[in-house]
C-alpha cells in the first residue's frame, strides 16, 4: 500500500472552507448552548421542586439520547409540524440544545460549588433569591464553570462532524465529497483528521492560555 497525497492537494482549499464551517457551527453552538445551559442549570437549583424536576427531565432526555437522533428530529421530523428549517439552522439548533444539556449539569455543579455562606450573607443583606443568584452566585459560578465550557467547545468541534448527515458542507461532509472525486479515501480522511486535531489543539491551547492569565490577575 502506498499513500499518495498529491491527488487531494487540488482539493485542500475545499477542506479548509469546510473547516471554516465547522468552526462557525461549533462556535455558534457553544455560545447558544451555554446561554441555554446556564438557564437550564439555574432552573435546576431553584427552590421550587416542580421547576427543578422539569429541568432535570430535560437534561435527562437530552443526555440520554444520541445527538444524531436529535438532529434528525429537528431537520427531518419538524417539517411534519410545518416547520422547515434550513439545514445549517437545524444543525445549530440541534447542537445547541444538545450542548445545553451538558452545560446545564456543568452549571448546576458550578452553582453548588459556591460556598453556602454566600447565600446566608446575601440573606442577611436582604437580597432576594433572584438578586442573590444574579449578582452574587452566578458571577462566581460562571468563573468556576469556564474551563468546563471551554472543553465543551472542543467537544462540539468534534461532534459537529454529525452535521454532515444533514448535508451541511462542514469538514466531514467536504471530506466525503473529496473522497468521492479522488477515490483517495485513506489520504482524504487522514488529512480531515489532522485538520480536526489542529482545530481542537489550537482551541484548547488558547483556552488554557486565557485561563492561566485569569488566574494570575
Ligand atoms: N456523542 C454524543 C451523542 O451522540 C454527544 C455528546 C455531546 N456532548 C457534549 N458535551 N455536547 O449523544
């Protein structure tokens, strides 16, 4: 067996364009997923049992079903309710909802890690539950959560390869296209894998750098 990468060189720019779509999709999904996840995670700790159960059920369902099925439900399922979403939109919604389930648990952990004394002190100061949550607890919790949310970004870069099943031309989909015209399957997916590795490495190194800076300051 010999590997011949020359066949895919003319298609490298296509792969890089696909990588750009992968980055866009992961970035948007980690952003919306974190916003939704912070909301769900906050509901997970409110002093109202029914609300807590609803949030817990949401997280349970999201984490207990495959992302692929969630994407199919949104893209292929929702049209039966008259909701036809463009593939990219459906993909971002699916990835964001999926991510929110995981971020929800990160947030709950982050909130529960804030010392109880903070709640008691706020109560003494006469702050309401919402004000305490918004101004005292969440700012500290979010700082605790940032590393885990950074990891979620890296996870989404990899998970976004499932968007290829919705024919979104992200890196994996473009890889399939390049493979089908060059027949250089091994070479194509070696290069695709390397590009993913570069994306995840650059992301996690940058996040580590930012974290270190924050710890110092
Ligand atoms: N591969 C998992 C699945 O199919 C998705 C995991 C997503 N993880 C995450 N942290 N967003 O269900």
